[in-house]
């Protein structure tokens, strides 16, 4: 079998190479306390797009930094008992997608919310200024100002804030709230479940934002990870701050968050993925201590995976 990374038997035991800040858990515990203290001021506005079996809304709430965060929200009609809910996250630079992409969940009797990441392709605000460069991607945004200024810190908190709002809805069965998404969305599904441990099932597809040092060492700091390469070329060409750089990024490294997950995980991966290298994904998967299963596509890269959507829906509906 062709490989672009470690052999599978090594991947199954790989625990990552990126550093972890000493105060990692304290950092996130404090961040969550601050996030939960923010008054969300939720608004629900019916969308122009509607279907006969559900109502579609624009859901907006206030999150960190005062940003107004948007999500598409679809609720089945005639709910007579508490129902499951799915929170869906999109790929890098994209948005929450078409309303029609959410209707399978609603038709299956589930409430569904799809987040727009702030400053990307949807309607959410990104209002915070940071020091240093932001060119070539959001990974490095805020890194020169420390962990609290990292762009993805705020995105991760947005996912947990949205999950908390969904869990507090009277129609929602709090034992059946799920998170899913692909690439950046896969990373955010894992982050959401880590920061909101009441998430009971997680279905990430080839998650992004894992094991940054490994990406660098493999010389794959391009495509979605090009910000790593360009940071050094433009701001630290002699790598004098390399250790500090990767230590700061550890706060938003998914592999360090996954031990906090309590829910069941169905994880999808392509072993020829040259965008999010398999070893980086295994670093996140291998640290999960809750019930988990990996679906491996040996010949597939960062692309559509056959039957993945069907397997995910079966997993969520069980």
C-alpha cells in the first residue's frame, strides 16, 4: 500500500510531537469561565428559505470580544417530546453552507445548528484586532500577542457557546447532542466536545489544526497550513522564537484538547491526506479516552469519502 506518512502500525501508537504549554488545562478552564459569563443575547429570525417539515432560522448570539456570531438553525415542526440536536461545523474559509445541506438531520427528527466561523465565509463578525501578521491564514493570527489573542481560541469558544445554547433549549434531549464536521469542521467538532463535555457523540472527518510541529517537520506547511511557513519566513527567519511559537500554538492544538472529550467518537481519515497529514490526526485520535472508532480510507486524500455521510448519520441515529 502506498504511504505518505508513517506505516499504519506506527500511526496507531503515535502521540504527537508538538509541545504542550504547562498551563494548558488552566488556560482553557479560565477561558471557559470567561465565556460562560458573557450574556449571549440570542436572537432567532425566520429565514427566507423554508420547507414543509421544519422551520429555518438565523440564530445570532454574542460571544468573546463582543462579536455577534451567526448560525443557521433548523427545527422540525410538531415537536412533541425532547429531540436530539446536531451542531455542524464547516471547512476552512467556508461558511455554514446551504440550508438544504441541513435538512437530512431535520427530516430525521433532529434539531440542527450550523455555525459560521467568525471572519470566514459566513455572517459572523470578527471584530478583534491583534498584533503581528494575519496574511496566509488564521492559525498565526494573534500568536505574537500570546494564547489569549489566538484567533482559534475564540472560534473554539464560539463552538462551546453555541453548544451550551442548544443544550439549554427546552426541546433538546441533553443526552443526545452531537457535533460533526470535516477538516476545519472536524477540528471544531472535537474542540466543541472537549470544551462542552455534555456532547454525547462526535463525528470528525480528517480534522485540521492538529500537531503543528509535525506538519512543519514533514515540510507540509503549505495549503491550509501555509501560515506556519510564512510566519517564519516573514517574522522569524532565523527561527529564534521557534520554541515559543509552537508552545503558544499548543493552546489551539486539537491533540491536546481531545483527552477532555467524554462522548463517543466516530473518526474518519484518509491515509493519503497531504493537507492534514495522517500522523497529525492520529495524534488527536490516540489521546481520546472515551469510546472511539476510526474509519480508515487507505487510498483517499483530503476529499470526499465514499459512504462517510451515511455512516455518520447511522452513528448519530443509533
